[in-house]
C-alpha cells in the first residue's frame, strides 16, 4: 500500500510539474507574441546566409531586444519555424513583437531599398547612380565597356544608351549591379513593345527601335508633360516631309565631352552621326533614357500643323506652323527682342 501511495504521489507531482511547465510555456508564448521587442526606435537585424536560429536569437539578446533567447528558440522550434528562416536584413519598428520578427524571417520579408533612374539620364549617369548605391553589390569591372555590360545582361548586340526604363526600383541589400540593369532593361523592353503594338497608324518610323530613338529626343526636349505629344507631332511631321529634325539635344550628345555647356553655331555646323542639323532622319541610337510617357508620345503624336517650337525659358514652348512665325518667336524668347 505504501508503494502504491508513493507511485500516486509521484504521478501527481509529475502532473503538477507538467501543468506548471505548460502554464510557463503559455506565458512565454503570450510574451513572445504579445510583447513588443525592447526598442524605442527603428532598427535592422541582419541574418547572414546559413545562420542558425540560435545565432539569430543570440544576436537579438546581445542587442538587448529580448531577455531570454532560449524561450524564443523553444517557441520557434515548437512552431516549426527555426529551420525556415531566410537570410537578409529585417526591419524592427517600435511595436514589433518577437513573433512578428520570426514570421518576417520565415516569409523573407527583407528590408527593401530603392533606386530611382531619372528620365533624360545618359547611360553613364545611370551606371554611376547604380554603383553609388550603398546596397548594390558591384560585379562589373571599373573599365567594363558598354558592349561588355550589355553582354552581361544578355543583350550584347544592342547599344546601351536609352535601353533602361527610368522608374523607381526596389530591392534587398546585396543585389548585383547586373541584376538592377537587367531589370531596368527588361522593363524598358516590355514598355516599348506594348507601346509599339498599340501605335497610331501612319507613323513616319518603321520599328520599335526608331520609336525609342525618337522618344529619347522627345524626353530631352520636353519641359512640360502636356507638351510631349505636341513635340512628338512636330518631329513626326518633319520626318514625313523629309525635313531635318534640327534638335539641339542630339547635337550636344554627338559632341560628347567636347561640349562645355555652351551650344554655339559652330557646333550646329559640326557634323557628327548625331547632328540633326547636318543630317536627315533620326540619329543612330537613343540619346538618353526616355520615360514611358515619352515612348507613348513617340508612337501617338498629336495632330496639328506646327513644324517648329522654341522654348519660352520657363519649360514651355511656342509652337509655329511657318518659319516666319518661328523666327518671330525666336526673336522674342531667345534673343530678347520683345514684340
């Protein structure tokens, strides 16, 4: 009888201990899921590739974000999360719980950085911006040529200028320069293809590549968004009539490093493949990054009779149908002769 009583007592004790352990774990889970991490400001934690969950919990403890890393390890194992976390950077904002953070790690909700490519940039400006970004990993050699760069994104036979869509790109830390360039190039190609498939009838251009070249000129000439299609209309009518485009940005592009910021008459008479004062038709390549709106304008120009335009100096332009009207506008707005 004594032995039986002892067995019962031991069973009761074990049950009590089990209940206490269950209650303690429930309290720990409640704390992990309901209590914010101990921080009053935003922070970032990095999970290196191949990290164990124990190392992650230890890092949180070392930074004073949690008190008992073993509880978090137990929680993650219990929920089947410990072996599913993904490498990367994770944001911790005030109010974030340890459970929130673990779920982000499992889902790969890493910190996203951004890079904005600007309409009208040349390729060298784009490349400099990519390499200046602190979250982008550089893989291209400093002396890599444009053809080598385009080959790296599987577009080796295509000139680099104008072949990347200017918009804001989001990415995690460690993305390579090649990956950024490939994304921007594929975005440009998709935008251009869509625009070309939906082009207006009777355009004086024969291919999507020509549309891209024209769009780059429109981009450089446009100061106001609402004027894009009007400027596209001027260029389209000039092309239809066999007139030279006579647009300054192409001359400047053709001068390259020789251009000192002051466009003079001698430059307009200096022949290069890009000088649309000395040559008919479009230049051989785009001269800048055209945005989606400029690309759409190139394939859907506004109707009208204007063949000339001149800047008012405030971003807008005066459009003219005759040379006499244009010369009068030039005297008023460019030469300051009033009238």
